[in-house]
C-alpha cells in the first residue's frame, strides 16, 4: 500500500476550489495513478493501486452526476453532451466492476486497466474540451458549486474508506 500513497488523491482537504478546478485536479490525480500502474509490477501492488483508481473514479463520477452535470446541463448549447457523458460513465462503471472482481495474475488484468484508462482519457478530453468551456461561459457560481462538490466528495471518500 505504501508504494501507492504518493499518487493517491489527497481527498478534498485542500483550499476551496471552483467546480472546474476541482474536477480537473481529480482528472490529473487519476491520470497520475494510471501512469504509476505502468511501473507497478507485483500483484498486490497492482491490486491496491487499481482499488484506489476505482475508488477515485467512482467518487468523481458520482459528484459529477449528482451535482455538476445537473447544474451545467442548462448552460450547455449541445444538449447531448451531458447524456453522452452519463453513457460514458456507465461504460466506465462496467469496467470498474469487472476489475474489482478480477485478480492481477494474468495479462487480462493489465488489458482491462489499459482499456479503462483509454476510456477515461477519452471521456476526460470531452469534458475538458467541450463541457467545461461551455459551462464556464454561463453565469453559474462555480465557487459555490465547487464547495458543494468538495463536501460531497469528502463524505463519499469517508464512506468508501
Ligand atoms: Fe465524467
Ligand atoms: Fe470528470
């Protein structure tokens, strides 16, 4: 477990962030964890890191679905962006469920992690290139939204601990 500590997200304990800064920081944390997987070689270390990745992705998806997406939906010109994102989340959750019940003792596990990382990368790109810019251009209080999301994130991380 200690080998993964340096790349594990530090919860929501930092200074208040606006909603988009918080989500971008989560994306970077997950990206760092996927990068660390390439240098993780033992089964137990892989399993521990994947558990952290899955937890971070699950909590992140939940705060987006519960708070961020409903709030920004009306701001977006492209009305399919949020439904598309929700479908992508559903796909990611299927991969997470498969990984959580898998053992890191063969090539399939690495392939599953790779497919998850590719799906997450594509999804993150869509959020950052399409959803976030359109959401920012709307008169939404991003600090208030960020504060609510941060509090919810902390609750969910506590529950998952
Ligand atoms: Fe998302
Ligand atoms: Fe996201």
